[in-house]
C-alpha cells in the first residue's frame, strides 16, 4: 500500500498548533485550494465519526470521516470516503509534536491508500507535494 508523507517545523509551540489543528472542520482556513469545508451534520468538529465535506479546485468534492482523535498524542486520523482522485481505502493522519530543543512544533501529515498500479506514483506525488506539502507550507506562513 503506497504511503505519502510530508512534514515541517513551525515557529509556535506544539500546544498552540494542536489547539488550532484539532479542529477537523477548519481545513478551508489554512489549506490552499480548499474553497469551503464544513462538518456535514453541524456537530462538533472533534467528534470521532463526524464527516467533513471539502470543496476544492474546480468544485471537486472530498468527504472525510474523523476516525480517531488523540489529544495526548496531538494527532487525528481520518478516512477518505469520497474524492475525485483514483484512490481507494485512503486513510490519513495529522500529528503535531514538540521539538524539545527549540520549543517549536513538528507537524507531519501522511496517508496510505490503494490505487491501480498505473496511478500509484502520480497519486503519491499528488498527496505528498500537491496537498500535504502545500498545506504545511501554508501553516508555516500562518505560524511564522
């Protein structure tokens, strides 16, 4: 199963960054290309099982279910229910950890997915560079 991964260091504490990122519904506030994002049933955005609906470039629709929230580990996990990309069984994880030497935050974003052999490499690059790296760069600017 292919895995995509990106990480960065932010000039803020892990606690400050996690307080912002633990809101599963706020992706449109910080991720480039996300036009709108909302929790479908209007419930709390940190409730395991909630579904966020994201409208991206070209009115593309992504639906993702929060499958785990761990405040002690400063991480959440989600599964992609619907997306325009040729992937299936996709699961993502966002995690924030302290950089003990500097007090900064280390943020990593990853996913595992299945795809047809001909799509695996392109989808790996799309997740890593097109979504995760650009999102983390936007966070660096936000917390910079």
